[in-house]
């Protein structure tokens, strides 16, 4: 891995990754601040970011907790949202490298951004370097941002006074917008899921509507053209 980080391609890959790192740091600050200002101890978002390291899953899990949902609903929501990384891991299995420790660390760095950045490269050597450079940088910046936000959030007090509570829906909308624009099947699934979630919200505990929204996946792929025999 060290040889990859010392290659001539490191500088351009760092430059290309920098904007993603910056955006991740900003979101990390929001996550840490809102989690702590909402009533969670500082160590919760910090440890979650180190161990779980999954932005959308972390936002959703903490959002469920702050809305009054139980730990089971929060954990289940986060796990379901993060199952997509299983497919991502298959896509970059040959990129990460060999060796148990390398694969273990590489699996922890698998995110939407690192996979997309790696697979966009033209050759195997550049893909591997892109994965590790973007992945290690993203992990470091995200966790530093969460720590800074958590420490600040403890002093901020009521997040409603700053409008930081809007970061939850804003970040989640930003995460799904690209897929909604590109794939009609995703739009159908999201619409059905949103309708069902809104319908059950008045009568079920916090966190359950998010799980009910997954029912929208039942229409994914329907209406697509199928090859004729």
C-alpha cells in the first residue's frame, strides 16, 4: 500500500479527491454537531464514525434516535441502508489488494465515493491507488469533521435556533437526488416508499416509517423492457 501512495499519480488523485474530502468534512461537522446538540454524548457520534463509517446510515440511525425511536429501530435502519456496500465490495474486490489486514481495512473504506472514484480510473494500478488515496483521505476528514462538530455541538445548545436540524433531510435528499434523476425505476420506488412512510407516520413509533418505505423496492425494475424470446 505504501508504494501506491508514493507513485507519481498520487498528486493528481489527491487533487481530484480534495473536493470530495471537503464536502465530507462539512457533512461530518453537521453530523457531529446535531447528534450532540440533540442530546447524545460526544463519544456516540465519534465512535460511530470510526466503527460504522457510513454517512447516510449514521444520519438515519441518529435521526431515528433523536426522533424518539429505540436502538433496535435505529440500528436496523442503518444496517438496511448500508447493505448496498456488499455489492460495492464485490465491484472493488480485485482493487483493494491481497492479505487479510489489507482486505479488512479496505472493506472498511468502501463507500459510494471511493468505489465510484476507483472504478472511474482507466487501468488497474490507477484504480487501486485511487481507492486507497480517496478512501484514507475521506476516512480521516470525515472523522475529524465529526469530532469538531461534536465538540461544537455541545456548546451550541438548541440546534433549532441555528436551523441545523434541517441538515438531516437536506443531506439525505442530496444523497438520493443523483439516482432519482438517472433511473426511472428508482423514482418509482422512492415515490411509493415516501407515500407509504407518510401514511403510517401518525400511527407508528419513530423509525418505523423508514422501514416501511423500503416496501417501495417491490416495484423496482417493473416496467423495464424485457428481451423477447
